[in-house]
């Protein structure tokens, strides 16, 4: 009987170590790129735009949600968040299917996620870091 109890205790210690929690895919999260006015078209510069920020939310279920904020001096214009496509991973390869851009590959390089938004070029996106509202805020 003692051997059976010892075996049960050993198994109860080994089993949790053997079962690992599934890690979140590195593409899941919010990614952004910021465009300076000097990199915008002349038409947008003439309208007074200073910066444009594009936000992309890559969800766990494969959706891509997009939001854009354009800054003009001290004001800003925001688009409503909208579904623009989906992403999937096949083996070690990523693919995005973005409305009006079609299906294309996506990849990580130098901490950037490269995706194509227009069939012509790839945009390098940086991942936003999340903050813990309980532990990452300090009072003066």
C-alpha cells in the first residue's frame, strides 16, 4: 500500500511538469507603425498632417482589426476600428489575407512584423507592449 501511495505522489508531481501550457503565437497582439509627415504624400502635407499611426490587432482567432489616427497640429482624426482581413500560420510560415491586398506572406525580422497592405511593398510593424494597470503605474 505504501508503494502505491508513493507512486501516486510521484505521478502527481511529474504530471504537471509534463503538461505545458500552450504559448500564445508571437503574432497575436497589437502592432503599429508611425508615419512622419515628411514620408507622406505632398497632398497630405499640404493639408497639415504631421503624423499618421496605423494600429493592427492580430487576434488569437486569426482576425486582423485596423485603426488609424492622423494628427494635424494639435488635433487628430481617428477611423473606426474595422476588420481588414485574417492571418494564419502554416508550419513556420505566416500568411495574411488583407482586403484589397490579397493573400501574401508575412514574416518577422529584427523585431518587426512585415506585412503587405497594397501588393507593392511591405510595412514593418512594431509590437506594442501591454502594461499592467496594477503593477506598472506608480504615484509620485
